[in-house]
């Protein structure tokens, strides 16, 4: 039960990813995309220096150290990969696609992790349950409807995010892979639909 409580605290903190989206949106609106991306890179550099101090000298990063898993004590935490994923998503994809992809990672991952730990139907070969995967897919769909108007693009992104989060066991952190995979699926389908005059 303690593990579940820790995971809930960690994932609720994870939801604060929305702050990065609002931050990017406002700077992009009142300055430019270049300034917005540059600002996110500065934040990434700041956290990277803190992470380096943590790894090299064992320094506890105020507030953040309470959310680290044991495996993150001697390596970069998910926050670094999260920021890289956000920067790449907003650099490559349309804003609505990027924002949806990033929130699918934050909210979908939260639903998958919390509901998945309570799920009774585990999937052989991966650390996931059917309950976790289904809850993530439904949350990803809901996020998609907030930012994207085309159902097929939403569906492609939600499926891609769910697969990247639950089924891909590559050594790439899901905070990085989910926004890129979901964003690529959504942007690619949008381009195809535009070519044929369907979007």
C-alpha cells in the first residue's frame, strides 16, 4: 500500500507537466516559438545541472528528491527525459498535436500507473494490466478531444501513446518516447489527410 501511495504522489506531481505547456504557449504567443523553445532549453539545462550534482555528489534536490524512485538515485530522473520530449514535440509538431501528445504522456501515464497497480488482469511479458492499458487509452482519447478536432487523428494518437507506454520495452524513457510516438502518429496522419483534402 505504501508503494501505491508513493506512486500516487509521484504521478500527481507528474500531472504538473501542464505548467510547461502553459509556459510554452504564453511565451510563444507573446514572443516567438524560438524564444519559447530556448526558454524550455534553459529549464532543461538547470535541471540537468541539479541532476548532475545529485549523481556526482549525492546531493538531494529540494522537493524533487521525495519523488525519485530508487533506480533514479544514480541516473537522470524522468524529469530530464520529460523536458527533452516536450522540447522535441513543440519543435517538430503543430502546437495542438504537441500539447495533446505531451498531456497523453502525463495524464495517460498517471492513469495507467495508478489503475494498473490495482488491476487484477496482468499481461504476460510486460509490466502492465489490461485495466491500466484501457484506462490510459480512455484518458488519452479524452485528452485528444480537448486539442484535436479530427477523430481519426485522436484515435491514432491515443493508440500510439498507449502502445508506447505499455508495450514498448525499449531502453528509452516513456517520458520521451510517448510524446514523440503519439505526436508523430498524429502529425503524420494530419499531413496525409490534408494531402487528400480531408483535414
